[in-house]
C-alpha cells in the first residue's frame, strides 16, 4: 500500500526503475517469441542458404542473460521501493515525534492552566470565606442593641415604679436627685439623650447647679452632640450619672418624674418614679 502510494506520487527514481523493468520485460518477451518461432521451423526443408546462422546455444545464452537483467532490474526496483518506504517511515516517525511533542506541550499547558484554576479557586474560596465572616460579623453587630437600666441612688429600676420614694428638700425647697444609667446591652449607645418630665407642671427641673429655668421648667433634656457615647456596662464598669435639681413649690409634698432615655441606635426606655418630700 505504501509503495503504491509513493509510486503514484511520481518519485523520479522509482519511475526510472519501472521503465527499465518494463524494457527488460518487453525485450525478454521478444526473445521468447523469436525462440518459439525458430523452434517451429523445419530446418531440414530449408536450403543451405537459409539455414540458421546463429546456433541455438547462443539464443539460449541471450535468453538467460535477459532473465538475469530482468532479475537485476527487479532487485533494483525492490531496493528503490525499500528506500522510499524507509524514508516514508522516517518521515512518519518524525511526524509522530512532532505530534507527540505538540501533545506534550498541550498537556503541559493544560496542567499549568489547571494549576492556575486551582490557585484561583483557592483565592476565591478564601475571599468567599472572608465575605461570609464579614457578613456574619455584620449580622451579629446589627443584632446587638444597647439597653438602658435606671437606678436612683441605691434604689434599682424595678423598685422605682413600685414604691413611693421619700426625699428631703433644702430650705429653698430644692431636692437633689442623682440618676444612674447603665447600658446593659451588648452595643455602645450612640449619642444617648435623657429626658425628665415632672408632674404636676409647677415642679421645675434643671441640671444640678444651673438654677431654675423659665421655659418648660418641668421638662429637662440632657444630651446631644456634647454627650459622649455610652459603652456597655460590662466593658466600662462605670454607669453614667445625671445630677438633677427638683424645685418644688410651697405646700407641695408629692410629685412624680418620668425618666426616658434613647439614642441613635437605642430604643426608648422609660420609668416613672413617685416622690414624697419629708421634713
């Protein structure tokens, strides 16, 4: 199959060999035909002038020589075909080597790409884990809220609204109260605001030492941009304290105050205390 392929390709050496082989075959056929015709003649009936001048041994020798020539040409053709096949095998081997190298190069490139993909996957996984942790931290942070708890002196919040608190007033009918506020939540309260409202309305409130105010005297609000944030009590271990002066009118011995506190991130919390002035 390979020899036929390369003969069809028009190799010059192969074509020359085929021409020589064809010429030898044609010559041999001619010798054989002549020998056959001569063998059929009746040499006894021929005149002496027409008798065969060439001996039969010479014809046989020429015929053998032709056969030897055909064999040599056939050997030459076979060697030429072998050389062509060997060259074709070398070319195929070279092509296979080139293909193998190309495949190895492709495999190496694929392996490098796979390594790069693995590294990118690790980076993406680490980034995803970081994002997940940040989201969880943000969820925990958003779930954390401040929570206020009041105390008046040594009286805790749960007792403020249940008992009437007895207080003493000075000669000017001023009662000094110290309200303690703890942030018992798990987040810092941003810009907390305290609002105290006294009842009846003729009871005035003010920060300690500031004197009685003329506008809305029974309402006191402490807070704003000047007030510091209130961290959780389990972190600071220190409550916030608010000193308040209560101005009670003459002949008024009972009053109530509602304390309410809120912040930017803290819900409103309130408690009302009942007070009685004693001499």
